[in-house]
């Protein structure tokens, strides 16, 4: 088994499509990718993927293998990074990661705290999807990240900042835009846009919410990130459920409305690698409550 087999499998699993992984992530031909996946399944001795009319899904064995494949690649990259650092002069750098679009809410207070704590340290910022932020923490690319609880990554620790309510995103001219709040059953009759597999925690929250209130949300489209979801909403006339921070990133063609009844929430956390011994990280985490208070005020004010 070669590392490329793991990379190919992870790309297909996250994209939910052989063609999507081949074109967007791996820049290879789909028939070649299919052969690599078949070779991997033969070597593992278990069926990892099931081909369905609307894409690819993981088998129970595939879900388990995905977690281990991610960890294996993360360990390889951590070893490579450690070797590179051993040959380089020590740099005083503190890296902060954000969910794409979350910077608007989190960056001002983060900068304030860092300016009070930092002296002679270069501060870097990185915006990625939550699973990618988890990998960045594992690899030492960032010291802290504003993200979701990616429980498949052993070695990471999380501190809760706030519980973000989910909001309904819809076109500005949609008939439900005249409502103060959207009844959950109204979602069933509309085109629904779901987060892509790159946002597994958000997908899980939405699926659990739909199951709990007894509705079925059949996704017509999937958006890879917040800008993609808003573009799909505007172009298809559909609806999406997005975390509260979407309010800071709205385009002129879409609006948001709250849900009626019990509102689903998703945890926003600070994640960090428990093996990170940075003194600045320790000081920053000691002031995490200030960040939590600031974010909660933003939720309460809007």
C-alpha cells in the first residue's frame, strides 16, 4: 500500500464522487482513480466504497478506514515537518486558523488578545474547512483554530466558545422571506442545499435535527463552502441551513431567517494539539473565556 492510495481514498470519500475527486482534488483521469481505489480495496481485503446513482458513499469498513487513513497521513506529515524544523533556525511564530467566513466574528477579539500577549512573535492566519484545520493542528501549521469538534483526530483538545444557532438561508425574493421565522416543515417542500462532505460536523447536526423533528431533507445540491452554498441558494432558488456566522457573509441576493420551534445549534470551539508546548498558546487559552463572552454577545445582539 502506498501513500497515494490513502490520499486518493480520502479525496474520494470527502468529495463523495469519483469524478469530483479526480477533477478538483487529484487532477487525474477518473478511470485511473477507479483502478487505484479497486487496488486499495483488494489490498485491504474489504469493500470501502459503494457506488450510488448520486455519488459515492462509505461502507461501514470504509468509515473506519477513513479515520485511520487520515491519521496515517497526518503522522507522516508531522514527521516530515519535524525533520524540516530540525534543519531550520527556530522561528517565533504563532498560527491561528479560522473556518472560512468565521474571521469576521473572531478575528478582532483574537488580534486584541494576541497584541496584549505577544512580543517579538510573528502571527500568521489561515482559513480552511474544519477537517483541514484539524490536519493543520496535527501538522503544527497552526497553534489554535476556531473550528468544529473533529473527533476523528486523536490528539486534539477543544474548548467550547459558543453554540451557534442554525439559520435558514434563502433568496431575497423567496416567498418565505416575508416570514419572521421559518417552520421546519416548509423546508421539505423546497429545493434543499446541503453542506458537502468537507463539513461533516455541520452535515451531522442538520441530519440529526431533521430526524428529531420528523422531516426528510433530500438534498438537490451540495455546497463545498459558505460562498458556494450562497451561490447555489441564489441561483437555484433553494434553501440551506447554515451556522449563525453566515450573517456576517451574506451577499446582496440572499437573506436569513430563524427557524420556528427548537433551534438546532452547532458548537464553535477553539481546537489545539495537546502536544503543543508553546507558552503563548497556554496564555492565549487562559483568556479563551474573553473570546467566548465576545462571541456570545454577537449572537445575542443579532
